[in-house]
């Protein structure tokens, strides 16, 4: 963050100084975790259901924090008292960004692929100027401003991933970081339980395009009709990427290597360059095209983009992390989150990797045997049963050899697979992670490829971690 006095911060957030020196400077980081505070920092005293940040204000003061933003005075500690800490951090981030005239904001949203695309964009931009982007999925009304506050006078690019659960959420986030480039990836089923329909999701995601600054660029997926239609929501320049004829940024000749990574020819305005992605899954081609379009809009050349895409790696954990154990079992950890679209993409990647494993060891029976270990997908509302059933049927149609369904919420996946023609022990259902681990311990063998995927609240990431630890014990 840029250095600011307590008086400046109080004015920016509409707060009152309580025991704080108006001239004292905040020149450290802004933190909500008291364990991360540094000398000269600013502490945000959020009051949660289980933990009240106000209880830690004396400790952060002792650790060298300049001031804390609170909703009440804390005796013996310098505070800026506000009505609501969340609102205050948003206002502070908005003020800081307004003081950085040389900063270019690239905003992106979509139902899936946001974090992977954000990571690609940040890696593409980093060689050409100091770049700030969220770690993981810090894309909501708290994480987004906290990420934005990492920008300072040296920062050239801010890659702002934005999520939404309600109409108006992205508009709010864009007021904090007005985008010079606004990117919408897709409109899927993520959070459909909150929105009610894909059309309502499209209304929310399109707020990104309405917020693009004058002289900026809207970057849209030509292959998603709801996204392509967002061109009508801006008078600024529109760039389309995808396979549709009107797209000016596209991929040609996509092929997967033995690790399930896509190679292709990147075409930008007719200029062509080879790309070999280092991230797993054919679905990453779409993310790469979106990233290419976004950074081309801020001045990177097609050659620079192709080179950057060929070296960029997966930067956020639990997203298609492929690890081969010492015993020859391959674990694909994609347990951060799940929705119907990302489930389908992960299953296709599993099959591709299994096929490649089998091709590498001809004549070795069982090599490349595929396992889908799946838990429930969240926030699907009335479509919960239907969407889970469809995933189970897809597992059978893709010829995944073994399906292990974990948790009552995911049971329709098992039922769908059974109705589609799964037989014997091809599909199994268990109630708990412990049962799943016990079954896998008994049945996994050298050459197996195991996908672990579910919405994060299920905790299937713990199963993936346990599977990786098995071979090292």
C-alpha cells in the first residue's frame, strides 16, 4: 500500500481517530490476520462468528502495527473507529487505487476458470512491469480490496479476479478497481442456487463489461452466447476469443501431451505462434486464449504472449495438480472447488492422461486405469440432483474405469452411473473420507490415475493429501 497517515486513512474510510496520532504513518501491509501484522502495518479487526478481531488489537499494537480499524475503541491501542470494517476496507482500497494514475487494472470474472486465468495473466504481465494479483481465490468483497491494497506507486498492473453471488457484487468491486480491460470467461452453473438461472448469472457477470473505463477494452468469449451478447453492454472496444468465426484470438491444432497438457498454434489477428501449455487439461486452452486477449489489449505482442503461455505454471493449489507417487500411482488434485462445467473438464483431462499413460506402457495390463473420486458440488439449488446424475452418466460415457463417490450430497452421481450402465464394482459409494481412503488403499495399483474433485466445503482436499502421503510413508 502507499504510505498514508492515520488522518488520511480516517478521512478515506469515514472513521474517527481513537487514541491514534493523526500524523502517524502506515507504511506496512494491511492485514486481517493478527499473525501476519508487521511494523508500520494496519490491522483490520473483523468480528466473525467465532473470533472477534478486536480481541487481538492489543497484540498487534505490541507487534508494531501503526493503527487498527475497529468498530469500537480499544483501550491502549490506536484505532480508527468505523461503523463497518468490511465497508471501510473497500473504501480504503478505492482511495488507494485512485492515487495510482499509472496503474492498469485488468478485471476478470466468469463461472469457472477465473483463478487459473488470473494466474496466467499475472505471469504473462510480470516480465513487463510490477504486477499484483490475488493469491488463490481472493475475489470477494473482503479478499478483493485486500489484494488491491498490495498495489503501490511502483505497480504497473493489477489483475483483479472478481466473484459474485448476487447481482451488483461485481459493480461494487469494479468501483474499487475500475478496469481498463474487462474480461468475462463464461456463464455456467456456479452459484445458480443463489441466482436462480443462467440468465441472471449473465446479468451479474456482465457488470464487468459495463464498468470498462473509457478507452478500455472488453474481452469476451465468442463461444458462449450469453457472454458474446455482453458486447451490447459497452461502447468501448470489444475483442472476441474462441473458436467462433468472429473471434480474432483463437487456437489451432490442439493436441495433448502425455501429461494432459495442450499444445496448439495461437492465432492473434492472423499472426501465428506455437504454444505448449504447462498446465493440465484441454479446458486450459480457453483460459489461455482469454489471458492472451487480455494482455494483448494492454500491449503485449503475439510472440511475447506465446512465449509466456509456454512457460506459465499452475500458481494456485488444488487445481489440476498432477503428482506421480513413488509407487507409480498418479494423483490429480482438483479439490479446490467444483461445478458441472469444471467437473466435465476435469473428467476429460483424467481420461486423456490415462490414455497417455497406457500408450507409454503398451502391453502392461492395467496401466492408465482411471479413477474418478468425486464429492458433491455446492450451490446448485433445485438442479442439484439433475446435475449430479448427469456427471455420473458422463463418467460411464467417458469410460472412466472406476468411480468412487464420497458423501450423501454426491450420491446421485453414483445412481446416475448405475443407471447409465455401470456394473459390479465399477462405481462405489461411501459416506466418509475415511471409508474412501480405506477403499483406495486396498485397490490402487501401479499405473492408476486418480482424479479427486469436489466443492471445497466437502474437504476432499484432505483425501488427496492423504493419498499423496501414502507412498512416502
